[in-house]
C-alpha cells in the first residue's frame, strides 16, 4: 500500500497535467468564454507541476513496470517544459487576440504537448519515447495551424506535418531494427547488452535511423529544412514553444536512448556522425542567419546553430557533455522564449513589424523592451555573464576533455560569427532612428513573462556552478 502511494506521488506531475487536460476540456465544452479562463487555469497547473518536480528532484525511482523514471534530471526537464509552457501561456493571453486565434483549445493543445514531452523525458522504454513523441507532435501540428484563416499558418502546419511524419518514419523503422536485433525495447536491457550488440549492423543501423529521425526534431543540419518556414508562418508564441520545449524534449529522448554511451564504459561509436552534424549545424545556422531580414527567420536559423552546440555535448560522450546539454537547454529555453516574447509584443496585426529594421529606434519608443531584448541577444550570442555563455562554456569544456578540441574551436568560431547578427539588433535599437511609426499594443501578461525570462537568464548566469552541480549529481 505504501509503495503504491509513493509511486502515485512520484508520477504526480503526469497526474496533475492529465487532470488539467480533462478539466480544461470540460471548461471548453460547457463555458462559452473559456478562452478567458483557460490561460490562467493552465498557468496554475503548469506552475504546480514545475514546482512539484523541482521540490522532489532528489526522489528518484522507476515506476510503471520499469517503463518510466522519476526524479533527478527527469524532474529538471519537467520543470523546463512546464515553466516554459507557463510563460508561453502568459505571452499568449493578449497575443492570440491580435493574431486572430483567440480560442480556448489553444491551451488544451499546449497542455497535451507538455504531457507528451514529460513522457519522453522519463521514458525507460522505446515505446514510451514513441508515445510521448506522437502526443507532442500531433499537438504541435494543430498549434502550428491554429489560425486557419491565415495562409502562412496553413502552410506552416502542412510543412510541419509532412516533414514531421517523414521523420517519425525514420524513428519507427529505427525502433523496429533495434527491437529485431536486441529482442527488447527496454533501454536498461539494451544498455547492459550493448558490448555484444555494437557488432550487430542491424542494431547500429537502427540507432542511426533513430538519431536521424530525432535530428529532424532538434532541427539539426541537414534535417532543418522545415524550421524557417514553420517558425515564420506560425504564431510567434507557438514558434517560441517549438524552439524550446520541442527541442528540449527531443534532446531528452536522445540522452536517455544513448545514455549507456556516456558512462565511459564503452566507446562512443557515433562520435564521427555527431561531430559532423554539429559542425554543419553550427556553421550553416550562423552563416545563413546573417542574411535574414525577418527576425523570426533569423531566430529559426539561430536555433539550428544552437542545436549544433548541444550536439557537441553528445559527440563528447561523457557526463560533462550531458550535464552541459541539460544546462544549455535550461538557459536556451528562457532566453529564446524571452526573445520570441518581445517579438510577439512588438508584432502588429496582420504580421507587421517582423522585419529586423522595424526594431530601429526601439530604445526611444520603449526603453524597457529594448533593454530586455538586449539581454536576450547578449545571452544568445554567448556573452558573459549571461546564461548563454556558461551553456557554451560547459559544452566546450566537455569536448576538450574528450580530446575533441577541434570541435570546441569550431564552436567558438561559430559563436563569433553569430555575434554579428545578434548585436545588429542591439545596434538598430539604440543607435538608429525609427524607420516607421507604429503603436506598441500594451500587454501586461506578456511583459511579465518576458521580465521573468530575463530574470531567469540572469540568475542562471550568476549561479551556474550550483545548477551544473545539481545536474551532474544525477548522472
């Protein structure tokens, strides 16, 4: 009886979100103005889940017939997903009216997508990863095309769906080959039998197909082609969710699946593949972002380069690399959500003010928004003492420890290139005269979300050591 109570308490984050989804569906069905209640209702559930996960981070266990893990870094991921989703909900309160998608079901889909992310982060079985992936992905496809009256939203949803389904095909076929060679889908059993399995070509092919499928999800080169069009076409707050929560969930699945390679007990045979993908993602994303005139497309290409930095941690194949990736994901979630949040505040009706030149002279119109955006741009560029700098620092240190110094050097060069397109926005805001006049629509909820994001970016940058120590203690 006590064991059952403890198991229920350990999976309480899943129960809270699942209950929230059912109650939200009832509110949507029976209350005509559900879109006014559901954002705040969703925020309460997201925050309750996030803080429960953080409070019980030291309580680790494996539940559901050894298919789901709780505590440790799983809870850190749950905190990232839920706190990020709470910020997205805050940003969307007023933005959805402006975007023309003021529907209560937006928040229900947001909750369902977070539930899928949580399944992926705690999975101990390949089928649990696949279940979480599909729950998250189907919600994302619907969120991308939430405003069906906009052609750009329809195009974004269709492209995301077609390429997402294509990527899922790789993952399913990879799981089939892994099961066919390992005779199990349990990640613990696969890890214990890996010394024998690494000579089996079917198994290695299955792992590679699995990696390729998730390379689509994390937007790594050359599987990035959907990213710029989808980020540009969908609503700005949803693009922020895709680039943070979706990316973090996909990385959590990769880390769980390849966890046995990062203990140092076996050689990381996927190092060459991961190193090449990391280099191409970093350089391609940074170089192409320079030529973008639309700020959402610029951040889309920037997300490709950030995926490359995180893949360096996978290529390093050590615990420092994994701790660095989780730290980087936490920092990246809040600095990128903050950047997309400010874009949603500046964006006018009918998708105006999305050109980078629209930010000329923003400091004279709204000093607070300009200062907050400058913080996010500095952090994304990796300038100390903000969170983005320490994310890259821990990743590069892990690469050097694994004798991949050349990969760390390429990462530094890519960061130097990216400084140009991030600081260009800061220069426009503070040193250029406004090119066009427009009125900034007031959104107290959106501004609060951006301020919280900025505070977290600063806090993570001020106390990186304690956070990385907490993450490392569970590896």
